[in-house]
C-alpha cells in the first residue's frame, strides 16, 4: 500500500520536499522518538533490574567486568575489558588497533568459557571474531585530561571541578559500536521479534547505557586505588551529568542513503508525531507547563553547548538568539487558546531559522507521550520485499514517480563540475568511507552509488524515448546499470521520506548534516563538529544510572537540569 504524507486530521505531515533537504535534516534535535529515550522509557516501564556479578580490575584499571540487564523475559550482559593503553597508541580512528576499553553485549549470562573466548577476541575488535551469542562489539578511549583530573581530585578527597566536566561531558568516548552481524555477531533477524528490540538500535543503545555505568565505576575504582582512605565517592549529581562521548566520521553518512526504507520510517514516525500534536485543538495547563519548562531547559542546553568549528559556532549563535525570541513570544501568547501548537509552529516557520524550528518540533511532542510514543515501534524496517523491483510497472508510471520524487534533480546540470565535484569511495588505507574531490583525485573508478539524484536524472534521460506502455523489465534487460535507481524510485513511491532531496556529491555538500540527522535519532546532544566531516557528541548525558531508573523520571533527562543554567 502506498504511504501518504497526509493524516486523517486537518494538518498534514510536512511535505518530503521540505523535510528531506539537507540543511533541515542537519538541524534535527533529539525527541521522544530518539532511540536512547525509547530505551530508558522501556527499562523504567518494565522495571528492568541490573546486577554486576564481576568487577575485577587492578590499580591501573586493567581487568574485566560484567554488567547484567534483566528484562522481564531475558538477560543481556555487557562484558567490559579494561586495558593499559600507552598514550602514543590512543586514537579515535577506525583503523586503531588498541583502546582503553573494549566491550561486547552478550545474549544471556556468560560462563567462564565464554569469558575466556571473548578475552582472546574482544580486545582485538576487527581482528577478532565473535559468535551469535554476541549482539554488539564496541570500544572506547578515555578523555585523558579529564579522567586524570577526576581520579586525582577524588583520591585527594575532593570532588572534580563541575565546570571542567560540563565542558567535556564525558570521561570516555566510543569510536565504534558495532551490531547487526559485524565481526560475526548476531544478525538483526536474531533479535528482531523481541519486544525490547522492536525500535531501531536498542541493542547498541543498551550497550552504551551500560558502558556509562562501567566508566563511572572504573574511575571510582582507580581513584580508590590511588587515594586509599582519603578518597571520596563521586557526587551523584556530577556523575549523572557525564555521558558517553562518541567520535563519528563519514562512515555514518552513507547509512542514510543505503537504508532508504529504514530512514523513511524514522522520519515518517517523527512527522506523524508532529502532525498529531499540531492537530490538537487545545492544551491543558499541565501540558503547557511541561512545554514551558523544557523550553527553558533547551535554552540552558544551547547555552552550555560548546564548539570551536566555525559552522557550528554560527549555527549555535543563531539557535541561542532564536530560542530567546521563541521564549519571549511564548511568554506573550495564550497557549490555552484554540490550536495552540499549530499556531506556534506556523509562527516560528515564518520568523526563525531551521534549527529553532526543529527544536520546537521536538519540544511540542514532550507533553504528549500517550499520543506519540507508540510510533517508536513503527521505526524499524520489517518489509522484506521493499527492495524487490516491480518489473511489471509501466515506464510511463515510473516517469511520473521520477518527476514527483526527483524533480529537484532533473533540473540540475550534472555535467557542471560543481554539481558532481565530489565522489564517495572506501579508503583502502583507512577502511572507511571517504568523500574525495572527483577532479583532483583519481577516485572516480572507485565511486560508491551514493548520488541518487544524479542517477535518477540519468535514468529519466534514458527513458525519454522509451515506450510508456512497455514494462520496466524490458528496459532493465537492456539497461541493467539503472536497476539500483529504479529500485530506489519504487521505494520512494511507497515511502516518501526515504530519499534525501539534495545533491550528495556537489561542491557545497555539508556531510555534517547527514551525521547530525542520524545522531539526533539516536538521541545525541551537543554536536561538536571538528570539521564538516566528523563530529563529537555526548550520549546519555544527565540520564539516570541503572539503580536510579525507578526513582528518577527517566524520560526528560536529555534536557539539562535547571541547576546548570
């Protein structure tokens, strides 16, 4: 059945032509439908319990630990290995060979034989091999100066400097969290039918959630070993303010192009939620209070969000100014009047920038978990037939699809150098996706098919003289080079948010927009680009720790507490 962008209510979902532009995708913020928050809600709702049956480390933090998450039906175990890593071997690059800590999320509770096997493989990461009992493989490095600061202060009987911690936000950052069959780990199909894995990336998010607890416990252990009886326990509020960092490069960008149905489902769920809230005729006092509170905390978040990259510095300046304008406007209007959220959204769309617009779009969802949270279970891709080409489709019908979904690309002169200045390829040396300059480097023969706009235009041109009543199968038999874009076009016909509607190889491409879009769905905050091609973020900052899930509200943690303002 063809997916529609309209709801049964008055306000439709926003058009793909608007939402799927890179500048807007690169302005997305975390929301109720972000994967970290989906996980913490479930853990709280289902009363998951946690245990740490093993924690064996020496004074340098070398050893291993096991952290167990007990769901109503099964147990998942994070197995963490700590290493003594020389400073000159510490690197965030994918091609690194050693790390401060390495991890796997195990399906069940490991026995001694499992630990022995994993000790030989997990520290090696790509050079090791795992089995279907392992659901993810990951690694992390210390933020050395902050780690040493925290250890020294605790060992001396003092709490670490809160300002120093807030500036960095984490004591360790992951450089990869692999799942879905990587290195021999379990394929997605192994866990897809489990309720706790219905939403995307829940295994990876659980791994990071437990890793954060491990980091807190390990820094305390190292401080205890150094300071002995003079050591103090890390303040709970300070600990809660620390998340897990992540360093992400271009490897993440192609994911959005290579998984069109999955990407559609993420964006479609978010757009359905936004439309649902915009269609509400009234807001209660409690709902308005929740919105106002989280708007104020969003302003705090923007104020403590730091970056040194010129692009993000400019975006942050505009976001801070726009949020101040939004707050002033909200203070003046009556949100108890009819259609408050639709009126507010229409206002901001005409006055403020895309970053603030998307921040508001996320904020409007916050009071309405009962109306939108169920959409989380629609965000995975369960359509096994999505990639099957319909060869019986008439060529005339495909032309219509191309005009509707790729009209923006049909108007581009793809022979102009600035329109095809870049090429995506996989670096043999770095073993990761790269974006090169097509006319300056000999990379064209190695180009990956990550320019659907250009390919759609080429297909449209190839169909110009074809018989409109002929089936596509006839055309593809003679022109098999167009199969991949025919498949994409047919997917977009059913899934309107499946395709980025911008040039992904032009000279003005900002890959950071693709990274931020995906990371916002993870639930990341405080994007800190180090170039237009890689970014550092924080995950689970201010979230409850496992032992706090039942005593602290486990869903608004992504907005900083007022005390940080």
